[in-house]
């Protein structure tokens, strides 16, 4: 069964996934809104950058993050100058890595939701003298609720399943950076297959439930919109 | 080149591939560079073709147990080949030690590590990298060294662990960890340190890191397998292995 270390990893994974999801929604929502409304020539390149983590192999992303966060990297020099030390091998470092890694999974559903609203509801709000900010909060955001939910679920699940990035910048420290996926990997490499099965089985069950929720949500998406 | 010589040369090259075979070889990641060099010489000399796969020994074990097509294994330890032989996955009596890994405490920064390892006692660093002692022989050796020095507990809060020795090297090379225990073969070429500062850990402080090779069940009838094992024990291969900082 699961021992103390395994539970520690499970708890840490849930903490990481929850924080990542909350922060991602705060970052991704304005970004998705801008991408859905703007006609700027920066739209295409920024959209491409946001999608990049989807394409890059996680070990590549992790390696760049490691270099970036190191004492010679720009981010590392910034955090050192601020007296925070370097971010690699810390929970904060993992959090930043996870946010970057799951960014497209949060931005894209929200952006699609905003785009599918169309211009008319917002024009109607404008004719009723709603300010753009007011229109965003009282019209666009409620209408985009299914997209926000999808984004939250995908970000959470994707962070739980994250492996390559954590492996590269984590340093496998119990209670700080050792999450379920790296714990499973360690068990498999050490040929402790029984322990690996318990954790991996739990992960399969968890992922199935998440994806089930997602597809049920999508089917009811129309009624949520109404 | 004269026509006669050309014909003779062609004859030489043609005669070798008559018994040329293809051989699938699994090689421990830490032995990548020397193996590539040795393989090129071996192929030239025998006409056989080697398909080299580099990876972690633990992963190779799982793959071999589940039908991977490897015919020879060059492991990073001596336990895995012994276990495979016991479990009937290898050809009995073919196992031998092809290299002995050496441990080094290394920093990319010149002057940070002194040649007696005193820096470990000062503790004047925030992090120290080592390979996961459970997974990697070099990690286990690093742990034995620290235990022998009586520093394992004092430094444990500063540990950052790589899942293998390659990743551990990366942590130190990118200076995310100021120093760490890596394989001498990673920071050593042509008989000297390539950069930074290092302490060669005395071999009295850790058990020898024996790296064993084994012919696997799938390679039993492949003549190239036995030839490769013999070649690795020859002087040419040994010279290459030593030049990368391994003992023999």
C-alpha cells in the first residue's frame, strides 16, 4: 500500500496542481480575452508563444527553465539580485514551471469561449452604457463559464501528470519537489514494481474521473450557457 | 592507388562482411562516449554492425524482462547483470567487469572544491547535487562517502538529487548546484580535468562501482556478441576506457 513518502508526494502534487490552476486562471483569462479581441499584429506571434509548451518536449522546456533559473540565467540573476536565491529545486520554481507548461491548456479553452460569444452581446452591453470593464465582468465572463471550467480541469489534470519538467528542475526533494509522477518513476527505476503499481493505478483512476467529468460537462455545456 | 592494391583492398573489405552480423547493444548512459569510440573501431575491424541504445540500467532491466530485443547489456552496476543471469535472461558465464567507475566531487567554479574535499566540512554552499542513491550506483557511492566522513546527516538538507548521473552533472554544469558528486568520466578527458575544480574521492571511502557486461538470452547464437565481449577485454578498448577516467 501507500507509505508515508507516497502520501507526502500525493499531497504535494495536489497542492501544486491547485495553486497552478488558480494562478493560471488569473493569468490566462486576461490573456485569452486580449487574444480574442485584439487586431494587433502581435496577436499571431504571442498566440504562437502561448502554444509553444504544447509542442516542446517537456525535458527541453525543463532544461531551458533550469538554465534560465540558474545563477548565470537572466531569471536566476534577477531572483539573486532580489535576495530570493535561485528558484531551481524549490516549490516556487516548480510552480512557475507548471504554469508555463500548462499555459496553452488554460488559454485555449477560455479564448475559444470568448470568441464564440461574438460581438453582439458586448455591443448590446455598450448600448446600455456598460463600460468595457463592466461588460467584461457582467457579460463576457459569465458567458465564458464552460470555457473557464474546461481550462481549470485541464490545467489541474495536466499538472498532476507533469513529469519531464519536474524531473529537470525539481531535484527530487521529499516534501518539496518530489511529486507523484517522479515518485512512480523512482519506484520503476528501482524495480519496486509493487509500490509503483499502487501509485500508478491511483493516477489512472484519477485521470479517468477527470476526463469523465470533462466530457459530461461538455455535453451539458449548452445548458450551462443558457 | 595502383589497381592491384585497389583490388586487394576491395578483397579485404569484402571478406569481412561475409560473416558480418548485426548486434543490438544496451549501454549504460554514463558509458556513452567511450562506447561510441570503441564501437566505431570494433565495426571497422570486424565488419559487424552495432545498434547502440543508451539509457538507464533500471529501464533496460524492465525492457529486457518484457521482451526487448537487446543481445548484450553494458550495465552501470554489477547487480543488474547478476540478477538477469540468475533469472535466466542472460547467458551464464559471460558476465565480466568492463569498467570501474570513479567518483569525483566537482564544481564548475575554479577553486571552489579543494583537492582534499575540505569544502564539505565548511558547509559554505547552499546545495549539493548527487544522483539518487536508490537508483544510481554513483549516488550510492556518494552517500557512502558522506556517511564515512560523518557528514551525511549534516548535509542532507542541502541535497538535490538527479534521477541519474547525467542529470546530476547537468545540475552542477548549469551551476544550479554549486558542487556535486559526479562520475569522473563526465569531467575528465585525455588524462585531466576538463574544467572547474574537483576532489577525486579516495576509493577507500566507497565501494567500487563495478560496471558489468552480460550476453543476453537473445544474443546467445550471435557470434558478434562473443566477439564484442572479447574486444572489450583487449588492450585497444581498455586504453579508451582508461582515457575517460574509468579504472579497470
